[in-house]
């Protein structure tokens, strides 16, 4: 008889949440983790450390720039980077300990080491000294996440040419930070280091920032970032970096071809996306199929090509987001327990934790146009929102896209302070198939930024009150 009902390989937000849900449903569960700490990319080198640095650097900038106008006199803030890194580490440690506690509480065995699938029902775990053990199980869930996408010609040393991991642990503020890729990582970590004093230049291959985000929102976001001091070189690629001198010399040229130029930098951050991580898992030998992009292929029930082996999170298709991985973990465990687990991929929010924040759920205007769906737009700027006005934080707007015939909300996009919190009322509405009229007729507390959402919903019917 198998020792376990379920072995989950990887303890990121996909894996540990899947393990907990399975244990709640009565399964005997173990997790296998090769890192010394639990929590995966998100807790150790992703979501959580980046948010700690974003928060601390935002406070640093606020203290230097915004306090005086509110009548708060403080002397110029001084940066103690080691202390800020310590603040970040305390946050990581607290969350990692939280996952360890949850494993104990749910009686989940933690097996430390690198997992390799020997076939359905059998996982071999290799520990640091090379010793192996084989564990038997009814089901296996692959939750091994993703890794940094590499760029040819740029050797990441995590000191001067860094991935997000190195950029979260620099030991001094780079004078000049060159970022390759105007995606989420580039703009979040670029924001953190700019606030601490770095001069930031972002080189992006495409002719816009944040591909996939609603175009109108991305344009305004770019303008606001430029006002903060970001320099963008769009439609441009980095072809190599000369590391021989004291400072780095990056060669860049137009993506469409043309004259090359050199950009000097102290640190280069490579942030051009992430790739599914399946190294050493033994998938080929076990017969688990991958798709053309190296992701583990799954069906609608997270089942791979081998019976008894499922996969979730960054290692499968879909947005590489922690909450998507978590929801898949829950649904997968429920399906394994014979229930009807389900993820609604039409309602997965995404948030960029910059100042201002950017958030989005559902379809963009470009996607609706491309799909030939007739839609109505309602927009409301934070300059017309009372709370934003009194706090003098009026950058941004709310944009609601509703079906022109049925009024059903198809997409909501927000740029502005706290946009990452505001988006969730749109998520709940869309989960219930609600209309712009439903939102417009829902009483919103005054004075809140959320009133801008109600006003944008009213604007879909051309009857916003404060505009
Ligand atoms: P992961 O979190 O990558 O975990 C996989 C785990 O599997 C790792 O611990 C790994 O060590 C382990 N593993 C791999 N192979 C083996 C093996 N053979 N044996 C044993 N263990 C193995 N997402 C958000 O939603 N919000 C954010 O704000 C956000 N910020 C981010 C910031 C940065 C800088 C980065 C890099 C990512 C960020 N993400 C964010 C993305 C988020 O981190 C991922 O979507 C999420 O971690 C995916 O979860 P996962 O469980 O699929 O995999
Ligand atoms: P990304 O996919 O968000 O952005 C990569 C950018 O690099 C794109 O704009 C792309 O066009 C550009 N690019 C690709 N190749 C290039 C090249 N050779 N030269 C110049 N530009 C190039 O990827 P990123 O920022 O690395 O983040 C990885 C993933 O991590 C994201 O997909 C996201 O899901 C997740 N993440 C989520 C966060 C959040 O939810 N707040 C925060 C950070 C990461």
C-alpha cells in the first residue's frame, strides 16, 4: 500500500496550498522541497520580498517628498540599506515560518530534498549529501514553478548583471540601473531602486510597456513613471554587455535594426519573463508530456499525460501569478478528492505594486476589439474623487468595459493609489456575472476611492454624478 495519498513536489503558493486543501479533505499528504526554506519563489525571492522593498522605499520617498506639504517637518531621510534589507528578511522569515506552522497544523510531512518522478506512484528524493529515498504515493502533483528567463549574451552573476533575485539583495544603491524588459518585475523593482536614488533606464523590445495590459492604462502609467524619473527605450533590444571595465557597457540597438549605441550602467537587471521549471524531475522518462513552451501539459482537471500525476501553478499554462497557482492548488486537491474543483480563468486579477498601483481583471479594450465584441466604456478619473483630492493623490482613473447589449462587466482596469485593493469588488461582481448597473446601484461608502468605481460604472450609462 502506498505510504501517501498525495505527494506535492514544490512548496510555492501552488504546492503548499494544494497540500493543505488535500489534508483538509482527509488525505495523507507529504510535500517535497529542494530549497532550505518552504514557500517557493513567491515567499523567498518573489512577491513577498519585492513588496517589502516596495513598501520601505515608498515610505522613504514619502518622507522626503510628501510630508512637508502636509505640514510634517522632518529632516531629510537617510537610507540605511542593510536595515532595509533586514526589514525585508524579517518579512520573508515570518511568512516562511507561517507555512512551516501550517504544514504541522495540517499533519503534512515535509520531505527535504530534490524530487524526481520515477513513474506513477513513485517519487525519489535526493538530499544534499546525495543520499536518496523512494516514497510511494497514490497521486503526485507537480508544483515546481518557474525560473528566470535568460537572455543570450548576458551572463547573470547576481552581482552586476542580476535577475530579480539579485535585484532584491543589492548591497548598495546602483548609480545607474539598466533594466531589460518593461514588464512587471522591471517596473516594480525599478520603482524600488529609483526611490532609493538609482537612475533607471528601461529597454523594452516592444513599442509599449506592459504588453497584455489595457493600452490606455499602460500609456498613462508610462507617462507617470517618466514624471518620476524613469527613462524608457522602447522598440529596442540589448545585444550584449561588456563587463570588463569598472562600469558595465550595454550595447543596445533598435529592435527593427539600425544604429547601435552604448548605455553605461552599474547594474543590469534582466527581467524578460520566466520559464517553467522542470529540471531533473524525470518527466521525459516518466512519460509526462510538455507543450511547445516547455510547460507541463494538463487537461481541464490538471491531469498530465500520465494517470495519477497532476500539475499546477507556474509550471503549467496561464498567468504566472501566485493567486492563480493557489486557486489551482485548491481545485486540484478537490478534484483528487472526488469533488468538483474549478478555477474561473476569466476572473484572475493582476496587480502591479508601484506608485500608483495598476490593477486589472477580465478583458482589455484591445482584446474585446479583436474578438469583435461590442462594448461600452465607463471611465472616471481620481482627480474628480473627493477622497483622492483631499489626500492630494489624484493620479489615475478607473475604466470599466461592459457588454454593449447585456451590460455585463467584461473587464475593469484601474491605475491609481490602492488600485490593487480596489480591484476586488470588480472581481466579486464579475464572478457573479454582474452588470455595470449592479455596480452603479451598489451603495459605496463616502469618502472612499472605491466611489470612483461606482462613478465609472455610472459613466457606462453616461450618468456619472461628479464629472
Ligand atoms: P514556485 O513559487 O516557483 O515554487 C516552486 C517550488 O518548487 C520552489 O520552492 C522550488 O524550490 C521547488 N522545486 C522545484 N523543483 C523541485 C524538485 N525537483 N524537487 C523539490 N522541489 C522542487 N505573483 C503574484 O501573484 N504577485 C506578486 O506580487 C508577484 N511578485 C513577484 C515578484 C518577483 C520578483 C517574482 C520573481 C515573481 C513574482 N510573482 C508574483 C510570481 C509568483 O512568485 C509565482 O507566480 C508563484 O510563486 C508561482 O507559484 P508556484 O507554486 O507555481 O511555484
Ligand atoms: P513579463 O512577462 O511581465 O515582462 C517581460 C517584458 O520583457 C515584456 O515587456 C517583454 O516584451 C520584454 N522582453 C522580452 N524579451 C526582451 C528582450 N530581449 N529585450 C527587451 N525586452 C524584452 O516578465 P517579468 O517582468 O520578468 O515577470 C515574470 C513574471 O513574474 C510575470 O509574468 C508575472 O506573472 C510575475 N510577476 C508578477 C508580479 C505581480 O503580480 N505584481 C510581480 C513580478 C512578477
